[in-house]
């Protein structure tokens, strides 16, 4: 009879510890998942910022090219400006 009571007491202790572990896990799991999600979103935001910066630089190069072409059409000159703009655009494209 004494062994049965000891066995039941051990089983009760295991049940209590298991229940407490489950409660702690359920309490902390959403916070851990939220932290991982925020870290992923921050990484994605950093990647997006870099891509947006690159697109802005390419867009600025395109606008410079258009201005140089318009200037050339208006004046019939400015070949050096066209060459410089071409070099700038090639630099943007090869560095990106």
C-alpha cells in the first residue's frame, strides 16, 4: 500500500510539472513567434530599402540621359555631355 501511495505521489508530481511546463510553453510561444516574425520583417524592410535606393539611382540616370538628349536636340551640340551621361549610365548598370 505504501508503494502505491509513493507511486501515485510521483505520478501526481510529474503531472504537475508537466502541466506547469505546458502552461509556460503556451505563455512564451506567442512571444517567441512574434519576435521571429518581427526579425524577418525587419530584414525584408532592409532588403526593400536597398532595392528602392538602386531603383532611384537608375531612375536618376535615365532622367539625366533624357535631359542630355533633349539638350542635344535643342542645341545640336553637347556631344561631350552625351558621352559623360553614357559613361554615368554604364557605371550605374555595371555596379548594380
